[in-house]
C-alpha cells in the first residue's frame, strides 16, 4: 500500500477544492478593491511620466520620419532621414567621437576613480578630501566647462604654468588639434569626483574580515582587488558604468560652451551625437531639419539603452565566474 492510498478521501477533496478557493479569493470584491486602490495611488505618477516622457518620445519618433523645419506642415519621408544621416560624414565623425568618449573616457574615469579610492581608503582626513573631490559635481556643467576653457586658453593658467617651468611654446589646447582631447579630459575630471565618492562608499561597506582572511592566505594586492574588492563592489561598478554611458552619449555642455572660444559652434571634427542633433535643428548656417535631429536623438536613446544593459550584464558575468 502506498502513502498516497492512505490519504483520507475528505483530505483529498479538500486538496482539490483549495486551488478553486484560492482563485475565488483572488476574484473577490475585497481583492478587486485593493487592486483598484493600488492603481489609484500610482495613476498620478504614471500620468505625469506618460505626459513628460512617453508622449514626447512617441512624438519624436514620428518627427524622425518627417521633413520639418520647426514651423509649417510636416512632410512624411519615411526612412530618408536615417539613410541620409548614416551617409553624412559629419554624423559618422560624430559617431566615432561619441564612441571615443564612451570607451576611452570611461577607461580614464574608472582608472582615476579606482586609484583615488584605493589611495584614500585608509587616509587621515579622507572625509574632507572626499568633499573636495565631490565639489565639482555640484557645480553646473556649463560653469565647469567655462572655467575649463579659461584654464586651457592660450593665456590661461595651464599655459602660464608651462611657461613658468620653461616650456617656450605651450600647446594650443583649444585649437582644432587638441580641442577634442581637452573636452574629454574636462568630462573625465568632472565625472571622476562623483564616481570616486560612490566607489569609496562601496569600499567602506566591504567587511574587514575578508581582507584579514586574504592576508592570512598570503594574497597580493592584485588578488585582494580581483577576488575581494571587485566582486563586493560589482553592483556599484555596474551602476557607475551605466551612469557614465548615459552621460557620455548625451554630453552637450562641454561641446557647446567651448564654442565661445572657437566661433558659433565648435569645429565639426569634434562634434558628438548631442551637438550633431542640436546643429541639425538650430545651426544658423544650415537649413533646420528637425527630422534628422529627432532621428539622431533616437539613435542616442537606443545606444544608451544598449550600453546600459551591456555594462550591467558584463559586470555581473565577471563576478559570477
């Protein structure tokens, strides 16, 4: 005789009725009222989000398929804006510059942030230093970019220091050859303070016992970082990487503010996605085309989502190994 045959028929019927009772409970008036009340609480937030995010995004998608100068009627052109954009050498140059900022600038930002985090981890007065490092983050990016331009001007502080130490012909930082490099360095300097503070907070949350066990096992500094620090900070690193991807793909202030030293707009060889999108709609020297501007903005949105997901997934896969 099996165990199942010993179950009384009454219990067997109760087991059969349990799912039906559960389903009946889910559809009861009390449960339905609870669901309606929950929706009533989140409905205002959903309405605001739809009004300021979803509806403008859908409208931008529609504009990307039209030829529109900002006023007057729209002319539906299908995918012509996208094909024209990807054949434009200026857009391709902007695409390359944006990828350089995303990858090259990201490497510099995280290398600098990790270095500062490790150096300040056991430093006396680290809280005061943390405040100094974080200070540029609370200043508007336009102000920081203007100050950066003054520092790297031909007669700015950087060149004056170089002349003082004996450099007779300091480089033209805001010229066409070094302007893009100067902009990227400014973005790295501005972002590294915030990421350093975030990584320092994550490092403070790592249990000290893990490092003590690593010392007992004779682990080197690199092994501690590889098997203790990095896995314990993986989630935070992934968030920082996603934030950098978002900021790098939509960077605009540094590029436009530097126009004060180079003319109406910076040279096209240093444009990025955001400046290309802006120039397509508002550049005074060209016919405005909001369709191409919207199409380039959607490309930025798509790439931002892709790189955000990839950055989080790569970090998690590194930790799981």
